């Protein structure tokens, strides 16, 4: 079923009741409404809705990572060729990956709105509970629209008044003066969610008031509304807590990516998207009647041929990202871009032998370094096509060998060995701290000393040796994401910025931007940061000019300002006609 978003379009899921849907009269009770709400939550992972797939993965590994300087597509050039246009910043308007993102998240919008349409009909729901449900729904609706906005930019906003039975309603992304700006509606949804949600929830996966506050801050940071974000971030740092009542704090770095730790008791989890395995959903997917609850969106992103998953060799960390972890004599990053010169980190012939930020070995698998408890990474034998994929594997989405069969799937469908109950970190507390540092530099009242303290909090966590990767036969604990302390796996050195270092605001902002790359690498954040900072064209065209010496793909590839910042509106959506025979969607500039 297509996701044409024009009401009265005969192919629109807004105008044809979704397959298997029940009538509102049957659902108009507490059980029915809660079921609808859970159905809306289920779209958070980007799967299981109208047309989900790897192009709609909640991790945004294609749009936030491969489209940036974090990662290469991976595999072979012809495999999942829809990613090629995304990686080269020139996506065809008929590309299947953006179409999946569009369809899946507008399906999420539809499901959220359906809760709001049925809720008033349910007479057995107390007013206080109804208000909280409304707040949860507005959180979800804001989330789905925000994802669509930052991937496609010029998108329509759909509220509960746009229904599949309301007659000839036209939804458009254009107005008389140009494209419609939906930021105010997204802000309003999160403001309402923040006001109506409790501080804690009975189910850890449900959004609480602080998750809504953080999403609103993320919206403001995307809009560069620094002064609006500042009080939200201050409150999150001072008072924020997880849905299960844990005060926000930084935890062991590797624990953020360990499925044994990031479900319950994760104090860094500002908002995570929940996953599970061995719950019957994999068998349902195999039967063609559902989608797995494991992290299916990242099922391609495992080493190729051996080790965890045994498939499929996508989303390989870039050489540029590996080199960014080089440090100077004080353990600080090389902010002058000199990291991209000289010998490459883990080069097969003449590798770099200087010092490194220890986070590199939680971000990527590289030759000779322990890959959780799978043993030392064997190098290119885990890489499907080294000439196109480089020499590294992703790591943050992977499970330990000792977790195989418990926190990875054993159910019978093609991706079972790639399915893992590893939650998706949408916002971590480190993210909040680095936003707050950015606000302290770019806001109307700079506070460089506070910005420095926030950045150094993040770096001090990385410098804690109990959270490093160790070699020399050190045993990895899948329960705590730590190694028995023996010999560091490489020549690690990480230091803090000295007092006064951020008094130069230009230097401070450069350091904060770089810190976000190091801390949040391979978490689907990088491209969106580059776009909101207005530096995507400069950074990525320079990246292509350097990376072409490693990966021939980047020869002749260039980023086009004013176009490449956003994906094209899927052509099948534009081709959908409203009741007047007119297409009400306008393509993004440059496509």
C-alpha cells in the first residue's frame, strides 16, 4: 500500500483504511486505544509499517553516516545500489531508500493521529489518563515529523483532522509564498508532550517529560535557536531522569552499545528506541506477516563472512573517521585537519603509530584490536570488498559472542544472526552536554568556561581507563562492556582542554564540532550536524578530495550546496494526484 500523502488520492493510505485495521467503534475503549498507541510506538524503529526497510532504519546509518564522512556504503557497488546516490550526494528522485523513510514515518504519523481520533470515543478512560495518552501521541507525532523534516526538509504536516474518510482534503508542502515551514507545528507537539508527560513511566520504552524536553531541544538546535534551547538543556542537566527514574549521568562508554546494559538501568539513555529478540516476531517476519522487533534496520551492518552476523558488510567506518581519532602530545584532537595527512590509522602497509583517542576501538573494528569477545579483528578477511569498503567494520550495533542466541536472534528468518536486542541511542546524555556547550558558545550570552567544563566531562569519561579496550589476552565482560585491565589495545592518549582554552570562541566551536564527531561517530548524527552548522558542502567536498586516494568511488563526486542537504521528495508521491487532478507536492530544489 503506497504512502501517497494527498487525501483523496486513490492510492493513499490516508484514504484507504490500512489492511487489517479495526473500526473505531471496536477500538473505542482503553484496551483498544492503548493498542493503537503501542502500534504508533512500534514505528519508532523505522520498521514494520507501510514500507519499512534499511532505508528507514531509526539509526539513520545511511542519511546520518554514509551520507557524511563517517562511513562508506560497504558491500559491493551493485549491492543495495539505492545507497549509491545517497553516498554521492545526488539521490535519484525514484530512489527506494528515501521512499522507505517517507512511507514509514508518515505511517507513524497516521498511527499517532488515529489514536487522537479514537481517544474521544473511549468513555472508559479517565481524563488524567487521556491527557497523558495525548501527550505521548504528540511526542510520537513530533518525532515522526522531525525525522521527515530533517531528511526531506520541505514536507507537509499532518494532524488528526486529516483522515482517510474525511472527504477531499488536500495536503500540500507548498503555499502561495513557497514551501510550507512546519517547524512551529513540530515545536508545538513537543511543547505539549513535555507539559503532559510524567517524569517516570511504568514501561521504560515510553517517553517521559525529559525525553520530550530533549527532543524539543534537538529541534531548537537543528533550527539554531540557541537561546530557546538553553533553559531546556540546563534543566535536563540539573534534573533530567530516565523513564525508569535514573538521574542522567555518563556511564562507561561501551555500555551505551551493549544489549546487556542498555535496556534497564541505563542512566545515559535520554531517549532510546527499544528492541527485542526471540519473542516470536522473527518467526512472524519469516511467515511474511510482520517485522522483527530486533534492530532490523541495521541488519546489513555486520562483518562479512565470519564473526558476528556473518553478513553483510555494509556501513564500513571511513579512513577519514579513523584518522580523526589521532591525538597530539597532550592527548587533544588535531583540530587543524592535520589528522588527514601522514600515515593512515591501521593502514595495511605503513600504519600510523602515534597516539589515539581510545573511543576509536568502541566505534570500529580494526585489525588486531579485540572485537568485543570475538577475538582480535582479523582485518580484511571480514571486509567484503576492501577496495571499495576500506578496512574497518561497524561495532556499536554488534553483539558479543557470549550473547549469541540470547541477545541475538535464534528465530527462523534470513536475518536471524544479524538481529540483536541492542537499543538505538537516539539521544544520549553526552549529546545533551555537547549541545549545552555549543549553546554556551553560540548563544547570545557566551559562557566559555561552562562550555569547557561540559566538553571535558565527555572527554574525562573517555579518559577513564576502566572503559578502554584492552589487548594482551584480556577477557571481555559482556555483562559490563569492560575488559580485564592488562595492556591497552593501542597507544591511547586522551587529555582535557586546559582552563581558558575556550576563551577564543572560534576555537571553542571548532573543538565542540570535532568532539561531537568523535563521541557520536557511527550513531547517525554526523550529516545532520554538518547541515545545521552550514558547513556540509565545505567539509564533504574536502572529504571527497582526500578520500578518493583511498576509495576510488569518490573520484568526481561532489556535494551541491542548496540541493544535497536534503533528500528528494519521492517521485511517486509527487505523481499522486488529488481530487482535482493536481499534484500538490513540489520537488525539493535542485532535483
